[in-house]
C-alpha cells in the first residue's frame, strides 16, 4: 500500500530548493542582472535633455547609461558572405534621470554630436569599463563580470591596476564605467563618477575577508570608530554628494532623530529599531556609540521623533510603539542623571514632530481608534502639565488626514498642505482644499507599520498597516521625500530594495523633481536635515538598510550616511 507523503514535506523541500537557489546566485549574477542589455530608440531632444522610448516595463531605472549608436562599416563573413553585423559608431552617452510612463528622460554625459530621433540606443553597451581592485583579491570577480557582461569594453585587469589612482577619483578626460572593489564592497560609478550601484561583498567573490567581518563594527560606548573614507564626489554642486558612510549595525531602522540630547551643545544621532534605540555622536568622520536603550519585549516601536517639551535645553526622544495586543504605548527617552533612560511609558497616542508655519516644530499626536481604526480624532499638540503629557490644541490639516500623511507648508498667513496619499502620489493643496499640484510618479514607501489584531479574534490574521514615509519641507521651498521601490509582488509584507531621496518643487501645476540623491540598492528608512557632524554645516543625514542574505534567512544591516546639500535647486 502506497504511503502518502505529508504535504508539509513538499513545502519544506520547496523552501530548501528556493533558498539554495537564492544563495547560489553570485555577486556577479546580481551585477549582471542590473546591467543587462536593453535596446530602444532616441525619441527626440527635449531642451538640454533627451527622451527615449524605454521605461520601467523594460526594467529601466534612474542612473542607467545608454550609448547612442549608428551603424558603421558592415562586418561580412569572408566565406559565406553573410552579413554578421556592423561596427557601431557611438555618438554619445545618455544617463536616465527620470523614468516616466512610456518613456524616460536622460541627460547627456560628456561630448555628444548629432543625436536625433530614431537613433538606436543600447544600455550598458559600447562603453569602456575599468575594474579598480583595492583588495588585491578581485581578479576572479573581474573575470566573472567580464564573462557576464561581454558587451562592455573591458580594459585589461593588470594595466588598469597599474594605472588606477591611490584613492578612487575621477580622471580628467575619461568617459569610462568604473567598477571599484574595496573592503566595504563593490561600487559601480558612471563616467561623471556618480554612483550607479553598490553591492555588499560575499564570500564567493574571493575578495571578502572571511577572517573578519566585512563591515566595520560599531565601537564600544565612548570609543571612536576608525574614520570612514569619504566617497569621491562629482564636480557638480547642484546634486547632493554623499560625503560619509558609517559602519554597519544589525537590523532595519524605524526612525532617525538628530539633536542635542544631553545638553552639552553638541548634536547626537538616535536610530530607532523595533526593539531598541541606539545613540551616536559624529565628530568629523568618527562615529561614537554613546548608548543602547532596549525597550520592553512586549512592545514594538514604529516611529521616532524628538522635542524639548520639558524646556531643559535637551531634546527628549519620543518613541511610538504598540503592545502585542495592538494598543499604543509610546515611550519617552531622556538624558537623566548622567545616562539615557526611559523616563515615560504607556503614552497612549501616535507621536510625531510637525513644523507649523509661524510657530516652528511642535510635538503632535493622534489617538488610535477602536475596532481596527488606526487613527481617530484630530491631530493635536502635546503639552506638559504637572509633569504629565496632556492633549493640547488642534493642529489644522487637510480633511481626512492622519498624523503621518501631511505637513503644513508656506507661511502662517498663506498656509497650504502637502499630503502623501495612500496611493503614493504627493499632492499640494490650499487650506480650503484647492489642489495646487501633484507628482506624476509615485513617491514615498515605508516598511514602518502597525500590526493590528482586530481580525485575529475571529480566526483571521493580524493586519499590517504601513505608515507613510517621512517627508519634510525645506526653507528653500522644496519638499524632501524618499522614493523606495521593490520588484516584489507580495503586497502584505514590504521589503524595499532600491531607494533615493527626491527634492520636489511646484512648477506649472506639477510637483517636479529638483534634485535627487544617487540611487542605491537599499531601503531608505528615514532622514533628517541637521548639523549632524558638529561642524556647523547643515547636512542631509539618512539611515538606510542594506540586505544580507543567508541560505535560509534574510536580514538587514543599517548604515548612517551624510550628504552635502546642493547649492541650487535644479538638476543639471
């Protein structure tokens, strides 16, 4: 008699096979996927830019490079006389700046001549490629990339090594694609040295040092980390430049705050995770870990902001968190008696700092509803009375908005609101509801969420409700917003894998991009504009999560990054 194999054994076997397949994909394959060839046509010039007929449906992303080519002399087989092809002539290089529905916008890199509608374009083909190996162990990776990407014009490994600069830097007059292998990973940079992709090292590349962690560990409290090497910067000052990247720490962040937490006149940095908060100080290029504040195991944090409600000259941290049963139970963290402590518990609201025109930053809150309603009632100021947090005056906002999906912009006399709708489009409207403009493409994207059990009592699953990504208005009239994306088809659980931060301005009834950070293979969890490095200069500081895959697991490591701000609000 035949025995029936339990279904769960088939499921387990499937998981093992899929996991092994994922692990088996090499770093070279991951790079090859990102640089897979695509062909299309130049549609027409558009001012100083160009339009091409490819979009996201062909896996085109911002930063992709296209060679504009025309056929040259034919290549004919000497015996059969069959036409084998032609020696293409490259007219110039284009880099994608924006991906639209049905087409993409590009800018020219270097010198171009005679490009017109109908010219053939080819992604990552007919472009010189140089491999700079700063580990001395990357020759096998070079050979793999050379085999997987044969349409790039790879330069000889030995010759390139002999002539590479001591530190990665752009050489004048060169128009190559740069693959830069260092201890921190593999970076790929465009001919203008803007970052296209960054990859973490894996053991099979031969360049990873298996005797020590590939990332720099966070030092013990009060000690200084080894200074990180600043990233090479393009010459342009109209886009933000990443000038510092910190060491990796385990986990996926849910929030970031920068301020003077201990009253010593210097800025500290707090990074919140689901179960703890880590506090750092960045002085020049040295990152010091000052404290780790664990939170109760029955709580799960989902948002972080700071405010000096107690008027002590020290910013207090307010951590929004839920209990296991889905009830809000926020925490307050403050510097007290020479250390960072949890000073408030069971705060029964969602919390967030909002900048109100004519008033400045205020700590705002909103209640959670009943029967599965994430938000209920108006958004209100949080006050302090008798040492307790109390509900204050209402904060004006758009109709049906919640605490996290809108910001006031403009002035006190002429206020308007920006709102990040659930569909991902950012919209700008007047106080009376008149729409002023919106984005053409989706923005935002956050993995921070509320896990609600309103359906669990009837036998259903817990419900996940995602928060909107943080977005902020600047004094220059820009709206900063992350753009996180992922090819995943799973709607219930988000896991973003590509990100950048955009600055938007209103032009002709549309919120259009003024500039953006370099795209990365990461999840941009949060950001701030602050004097993060204690050097008196306003910077953009972000915290991003990078993937770390194992044979049966998927985890993340987070890193702080600092950018210089562009001098103007336009993209070159």
